[in-house]
C-alpha cells in the first residue's frame, strides 16, 4: 500500500482530523486530480489557482491526460500566457520553488526563445541558471532585448558579489599574509603572538621571560603583487553555472592589489577576458556557451603567461571532456607543477555538485597531484587560500 492510500484510509477512518485533511490536500496538489489520485479532495480558491499553475507545466506527462482528464492546460508558445503563468507562480510559491519551476519550463517546454522578449525577462525570477540560459542565447538576442538581459544578469551578479566578496577577500588576505611570513623579520614586522607561541619551550622562570630563538613575522607591507592567479574556464554548455560564479570570483580577485588575476575562457578556441574583469557582466557577455572543448590549447595559453611559477596558482574549471590532445594536456599540467605552479582542478564551481565528467582524465590528473573535485562557491575561498599557502586542499568527501 502506498503513502497516499494509507493517508486516505486514515482520514476515511476518522484519523488525523485537520492534519489528515491537510495531507489529502497536499496529495491532491501533487497528483493533479486525475481519477486515479484516490483522494476525493476538491480544491477551490487559491489552491485551485496553484493547481492550475502546476498543471500548465507538469500536466503533459500525467497518465490522466491520456484519458482527457485534468492537468492538460500547457503553456504552449504564447508569450502572454507564459507571462501570466510566471506572475502566477511568483504569487503562489516561494522564490526557491519559482526558480525550479522556471528551469523546468525552459527544459520541458522549450521556452528559451521566449526569453528573447523584454517583457518576458522582466517577469522572470532571476538566478544563476537563468543567467546561464541567457548567455547561451546571447548571439541570437535582438538589440531590443539586450539591455533588459544585461539588467537581469547584473542583478544576479551584484547579489552574488554581496554574498561572496567580503568573505573571499578576508580569507585570501589572511592566506597572503601567512604565505609572506619570514623567519628573519625586521622588528616592526614581527608577529609577536606566533613568535611567543613558537618559543614557549624557551621560557626562563627565573627571569619570567621567553627567549625568542626563532622569530616569526610578516613580509614587509607593500603594494607589490604577491600571487598570480589564472582562472581557466571551460565554457561548454554544461558549465554555465560555473562560468557565472568564476566570473564573479575573478572580479573579486582582480580587485585585490596583492593578486594579479587572469581570466581565460575556452571551447575549441581561447579567449582572454582579463581586461574586462572590472565588470563581471561584461565578462559573462564575452563568453559563448556551447561548442567543443580543447583543454590542451587553453592550458598552453595559460602556461605561456606564467612568469613566476612559484607564486602562481592555476585553476582549471572543466568537466574534463577533452577534444584536444590528451597526452599533451597531461604533460602541460605535469610541467607546470614541476616548475612550482599550484594547479587546482575543479569539475564544477556551483551549488549542484559534480556534473558528468571524464573519470579517466580526472584520475590521470589526480595521479599528477592535481585531484579533480567539484567545489561549491562557499568553499572556493578556502580552496584558493590553501593553494596560496601551498597546503593540502580542502577536498570534499565526495570528490572524484
């Protein structure tokens, strides 16, 4: 017996009261009111409107629809009806649910083309996935829509920067300071707390003092660049969310004087977007999602721009489906690591976890000391801090 049958029998037998009625209402909304739902629960008012919004999106695959029953509305290809539906779901569902329903509508009903109309863009709930869809439509976007699309993208980017920038700067500033510590600092550069802690074994009780045999300090404060960071981003269609997050992080890193940041995107060609890093929206519209993948060519470009290997961190963000020369790709990674470069491989930079990826290439990179793993945006500052300090990366348990 399924859960819905048990709930129905409980309510029919007088069990549950108001709680039982609420269970039937929820099952009715889930099952769609077809004759086979077994709830016998009628909807009205707001519940009926919610059911209609759900039916428009999810009705097509219901068994009841084949018998001419409910959940047959559909959205069709009408911009006005889709705009009304977008307004309805924003009225009846929380923002997180609205974003899921929008993605499902684009995937299930092929509504991407309607996003090329300004009035549609003004009605949607903007999120990272919507930005990815807009970027994939960028080349087909009419001039009348581009300003609206940029406004939508900018809103998402600004929200991400507010969420991520402060913590990223604080984490990396600390890492840069720690990486610059020297063993023979000048007097005003001594880190006294760490120096005392490191010399407690040299405490002289008769004098009530610690003899600091080993001084620990920071490198002299300066505006000089301490680390070079190269973000090398796969812009194939499956990497859309990663491209959005990486562009935002690239802009944050570029705003730090002690880090020199280069941002490179690639498919079968390589595009250097470093000169646009002051505006991540321009970076995003400089990408072209989709197409093939040539990781070897991208790494060759990055390798040619490494001037200080021991102070360089290269971050490859890719699902590793290589369309170029596999052996050459691996040789380049090995050569960079041998020269002192800190090499980080991220299968994704997103909240969704690891995408489909090439397990063979991931294993080969791991054997070279560059383990491949998916990284959430919240973990990325810690990954970068570890790379800057040349300590083990905080690899999640579910790594590749």
